[in-house]
């Protein structure tokens, strides 16, 4: 067999396969883009679990007419200039891969207008190629409409779950994004039915009330903890809100939702002596750490973040939770003399 270079179309589809695995991957990228664009209102519409249609509409900064084609090119981004910026990156996206990936495996129509252009534009992409771009009138912001996901990669389409399951994954993600962005009003509908609606008040507790009910929200204990280099905020449960599962232990590091079993263990551990073995505390916890202690570049989907000095972080984390419980008079540490 001779060695040959892959053609551009194949390269794009392979790259897209790493980022866009299912409908929720598309929603994640589009909604993160909306948040990065400074939106205060984000509307999400899905049909058939996102398999038939996904629309994400925002009132963010919009994209200039002549930058739309570039935005859909691979490695085109307005968010990262050099590798040195990675440590201090504050935006959710930075790889410049999402739009090119989505458009490589679906049909995408983008309608957008920025602050300075007099009129907006509507552009259609198919299989990663710009089919046409027209001028149109549009208020400031962006609408991304994605349909026929995986129309050109049928093997992937076949592997999707039932509509309901894909919808649950999308709702799960949007709930997390709503928690970490309480200043953004999210309106989410699925098959014409509203499934999530937040106010954008800026208060995370309002989002918690919507998701878990006012009764749970009223019982939660706020965290205010700082011990260099870590800062902790968020809410943890009292002893009456214990769960038999860890689904309601949600962690964010520097604003990004992360999956990290060690944090769950540390949270359970901080309640030691107050809960039974099968019980798990409720927790929506935001960790802030200096960028140099993290490697966010570990996986394209970015739900895993590598913490570089993990044992120190876990120690401080446990201390922060323990101290919060102590101030709430739930835990008395004899060793602390309190
Ligand atoms: P990244 O988010 O990593 O920069 P994307 O492929 O997701 O890469 O987007 C490419 C660029 O397109 C972004 O850097 C941004 O400038 C622009 N863009 C994408 N979505 C939006 C949006 N909803 N509003 C404004 N600009 C956007
Ligand atoms: Mg992006």
C-alpha cells in the first residue's frame, strides 16, 4: 500500500468526528459561542432530540458580513492568538474548530448582524462549503440553524440514541450552562414545548430554584471560601437534602463544567461523620484556580480538565467545604477548637 495524503474533505470529517459526536455536541459549541459573544439572551430550539433541527439564537455581538466565511474555516478564531494565551483564556471556545466541524457534518444556516454593519447576512453551508451568502435585515446577534446532522456520515447517524435520550443529554448540558451563566436568560424548547426557561437575573439561586424547586433552594448553604490559590463559591446541601446518588454534585472550574470524580469524593469526604455511607450531599460548586494550575487543552469536548497540582487542590477544596459547614453550624471540628 502506498502512502497518500488524505484530501481536505476527509481531514475535515475526521476532525469533526472528534468534536461533533451527537446533537448535544452541536448545542454545546453553539451555546458556548453565544455566551462568548456576550449574549444575555439565548434561545434554543430542538426537534427530535436535535436530530432533525437545532436552532441557537443569541443577542451577542454578531459576526461581520465579510468574516462569516472565515468563522467557518478550521482553526479560525477571534479568541486565541498564541499558545501563551491558553493560560489566561477566559472564553469557553478557543480552538476555532466548532463551526467548521458542525458545517462539515450538517447543513448550517447562519443569520447574523454585528454592531457596525448596516445590514445583516444570511449564509448557507453544506458539507463545510459556503453555498451562498446574502444580505438581509437582522437585529444585533446571531442565529445558527443546523439540520440534517450527519447526512453525509450515515454511520454516525445510525449510532445516535433515541430522540428522548438525545434530548435529555441536551437538557442536562443546558441546565449546567444556565447554572454557570445566571446572567443569561435561557429559553429552551423541544418539539415545540418549553423545557427550560431562566430569567437571566444574575443570581444563581434563581436558576437553582427553577431546576430543583424553591424548597431545596431555601435549604442550601452558600460557600464563600478563599485560600490562595483557590477560591470557592456556590451552594451545598444541608443534612436534610442528602441524595442517594451523585447526580446533584456539579462542579465548575473557572466557569467550565467539569467531570471530576475526585471532587465528588472530596465533597462526600468533607461531610464525614454527618452522613451515612450511601448518602451524598447536594452541591453546585465553582472553583477558581489560576490558569497555570490547569490544562484545559486535554480533550476537544473539554469536560475534562487536568488539574496539575491535584492533591493540593483537593485538600483546599475539602477545607473550604468543611469550613462552610462549620459556619453553618452543621459540623463541629473539635480539632479546630470551635
Ligand atoms: P472558537 O469558538 O473556538 O473561536 P468557533 O468555530 O466556535 O471557534 O467559532 C469561530 C469564530 O466565529 C469565533 O471565534 C467567533 O469570532 C465567531 N462566532 C461564532 N459563533 C458566534 C456567535 N454566536 N456570535 C458571534 N460570533 C461568533
Ligand atoms: Mg466555539
